[in-house]
C-alpha cells in the first residue's frame, strides 16, 4: 500500500468548537486559506457560485477510534447496523469530511460560509465549486434511517 501526504490549504474559523451532530445551518464560519498554499487570486470567481464543496480532515477524531467495519449510525440501535462506508460519520478510515455549504462572501483568502459542519481549527484540504453538471445523474435513493438521521442536522 502506498501512503499519501496532504497539507491543509486553510483552516475553519467557527464559533463551534465541538462536533455536535445537529443545527449546522445556524453556524456561520470562515475558511481562512493559507497564503503559503494558495495565492489570493485562487478564489477569484468563487463568489459567483452559490455553494462550494469543502473537503476537510476530522483531525480531532482519535485514530484509535476509527471504525473500519459496521455499526449503528450514531449508536442508535433502532437503525440498522451498516458499514462505515454506508454512512457519513467522522470516525471513518481516513477521517475525511465533505460538506456542501452556502457561500456568503469571498474576500481574498477568506471565504465566509454557512452550513459547514466542521469545528473551529479544522484543516481544509480542498474547496470545489458546486456545479450542476457534476451533480448526481439519474434517480437517487436512500434508506429511511438516513432521512431520520438528517431531520435536525441542518
């Protein structure tokens, strides 16, 4: 197996400092990009998009507590036991998170967003504009437990 090293291009600045599972739309955060990783014009045109996809590292998850098999989502035994790759939990094998959030403002290396479910200090690995052309094609489906889990998330 090969290993790969990635370096953050920035960090999340947020009033939320704990990974609480719900009410993320109430949070406004700023992604502060690192000038040693990207130039100020790297965000040029980003403000013309309503949403971005933020790839980040769940850096505060203890690597020893990473799940590599299956479990009940959020520990709720009323929901079926499913594999870690069939849920979006933070304690996944590479601890990588991905969230689509609303762009509020872009000012050089500062991107203000809402709905980013990452806590203060979270390393940001990449940012991509949300483009309809890259959205899922065809019909989508998901199990009932996933809909229940997300009821209060945003």
